[in-house]
C-alpha cells in the first residue's frame, strides 16, 4: 500500500497547503527552521517517531522510546580513541625498507586514498542529509556521536599520510583521479543528491523512500560493504605483521563502523516498521539493484587495488567476499540473499568479535583529559 498525500499529511499533522497545523496543542515545528517555540505540553513517549514526527519536541532526549539508539550511543562513547595514540614507528621503518612489494604498496595506497575521502562523505551525509530528516532525539544523539567518529576516522588518514611522509595530494585526490574509487563515491553522491535539496521532504511516500535509499546507500553499502573489503585488505597485511600501525588504526575504525552499521540497520528496520507502506516490492527490487551494482563496483575496485594479487590475497577472493557481505547485509534488512557465496576470510569474523574484548585494544593510551584535570591556565 502506498500512502497518498492526504493520508501522509493526516499522519504527520500537515495541512494540504503545506502549513503545519498544531498537533495536540503543540505549536512546535520539529524539523525545520522558522516557528520554533517551546512546546506547551509534556511529550508522550508513544508519540515519538523516527521520521515524519511533528508532535514531539526533538530537543528533549528523555523519555526514550528507541533504546537501541541510546545503547549504540553509549557503546560508541565507550570506544573513544584518537589516531595519534597509535605508534607509527614500525610502519615508518617498514615503509622505508624493502619489506613491502610494489603490489603491497599499491594495495595500501589505494585503501588510504579510498578511505581518506569516503569517511568525509559519510560525515557530510550525516550532517547535511540524514540529520535534518530524523525526527527522534535519541537517534539524533547517536548521529552526533557518529559524526564525531567519522571526523576521527578522516583524521586517522591524515595522520597516516603525515607519519609515512606520503604525498597528501596523491592520497586525498584519489577520489577524483582513480576511476575505481571515483565510481564508488559517485554512486554514493548520486544517492544523496535529492536528499540534500532544501525542498526535500519525507512527507510523501517517494520522499521517505528516498531517505531510506540514502540510509541503505551509506550504512549498508558504503559502511557495510565498501568499507569491509578495505578492512579485509589492510588487516590481512596486519596479520602478516606488516604495517601494524595502519592495521591498528583500521581495527579501531572497524570497531566503530560495526556500531555504525548496526545503528543504520536498526534505523532502517525501524522506519520500515513505522511506515510499512514504504517497503513496496518495487522498492525492494530497487534496493537489490543498488546492492548488485555496488558489488560490481567493489569487484572493479579490488581488481584495481590488487592487479596481480599479494601473498594470500587475490582480486577474485574479494569478488566472493563482496558477494558474501552483500548477502549478509540484505538479510539484515529483510531481503533474501542474492549470491550464496561463502566467506573467503573467516578470520574477519574473528577480528570483529575480538573487538568486543576489553584487552584487545590494550596497547592504546587511555589517559584522556577528565574533569579532574581541567585547568584554566
Ligand atoms: Fe568511519
Ligand atoms: Fe562510519
């Protein structure tokens, strides 16, 4: 069932002219600028909605309705780290030595180039596209945390480039100069274009589907598929004791991204639950098309980054890995698997699980500045 404009307006409390009428006596406009005023009545938790909510004050975090969003926020906060905590001395020595083959250097450079701008793409999509349209305070609290983590990740790539004395221009321009990277980023940017328009709204079925498409494009495909191939490439070197500083940075990023992915899937499934009419067979088919296209882009990227393969890694293994990951992601948003491919890197699952153990990241510096340390000199 597709909601017609009137039905959607009835749900959202919006009049046919686009003028928002007060809902339950609250003249507070949640999502857009303009007539902001403090609502008169206390909010009811059951009125909270992930999108298209006009009746609840988004400035008020409590009472919580979506506990998963708050849990993801707390888990994210428990994972504080900074790139500069990771010693890069061994990597500098390895990079200057002849321990790395030309193929391994290419693999490292391609992944630095891809992630260096992909992290910023994700951050900008959160702030400029997603945040405006999520009308739930606990989800926005998580989005603020995630945006900070994406900034830390971009920082990590600058820190690596600086530590190894790499050409900053080469790494940060790969997204426009290396076709396999450009293709993945253009795929993502195209998904955001409509959502970025000032006139964009989720009040129509087509608009809400566009936002869902954006969430799937970033959480499920960018962070859930494209990033995981990169993690497997770099962490396979780490397993061979090569470039362990970069490997450790990637382990921290992987730990954060696992939560980003889980939050995104909870948000997508939550919106589907709130507005089942959005999840039409046509839209499901569109999501499957997007995923198939993304897998093709990822395979092209693997061929570019691994033209001859390196010890234990070949491009065709990444074809299988991308298909395997795509299947898992499709299943988590309620779609059937597409490829039936096995996992060529079972150790990746172990790496993700290890991230949950407290002592896994024991090499980090944990002396964060706390309230007790605050001085005003
Ligand atoms: Fe990230
Ligand atoms: Fe992320």
